[in-house]
C-alpha cells in the first residue's frame, strides 16, 4: 500500500511535534518533511513532492496564505490549513478555502480530535470531499 506523503509546515516547534506525534500513529502516512517557515517549505516541496501539506496560517515572513497561493499556482495539491483562527464562520476560514485549501483544522484540537485530523488528511489525499462536520470538531 502506498503511504500518503505529508509535509508539515508550522513555525511552532510544539505544534510541529504534536502533528508529528499524531500522524506517526497512522501507518498510511509518511512525514517527508517538517518546515518552520515558508521558504524552507518551498524547498522541501520541490525536493519531496508531498501528497498533502499541513500549513500554519500565521508565520513570520511569508505567511501561510501567501505560501498557499504559491503552492496552488505551481502544482495544485491538497493543503490543510491549521490555525486556532479557522473556526466555522470566521472570514479567514472562508479565505483559505477560496484560495484552494482542501480544508481547515483548528490546531488547538490536534490531540483532542486527532482522529478528525487523520480522517481529514486521508480524505484530502484520496481526493474525496471533506464534509463540514469532519472539518470542524465538536466542542466539548
């Protein structure tokens, strides 16, 4: 079985470690690179050709939205935007989707909804639509 190749892009070492911890639990995924900024992410995209990218919105220098635009202009691929700002109804969430993101995930739920993140990445990798209830974890 071919594993889904994932590039993780986030300026927070803690968030990168959390995402890595969650994704390593699923044998269908292979993390092919981890980047702390957009410039490094662009180099890793060229080298690793990931199937899916998880991308932080707020980063110093080039932010995630600017990088998303560049990714979509070069070679469209599923990008899941990660931010605590991407809750349902927020303008930034709509903007991410309008610019070509496959989905948005609230990164404050990485551990509490790890299954939701894994499901979202798997759906994005297989080209299936991500329903709103999958993309927005239930708040408890």
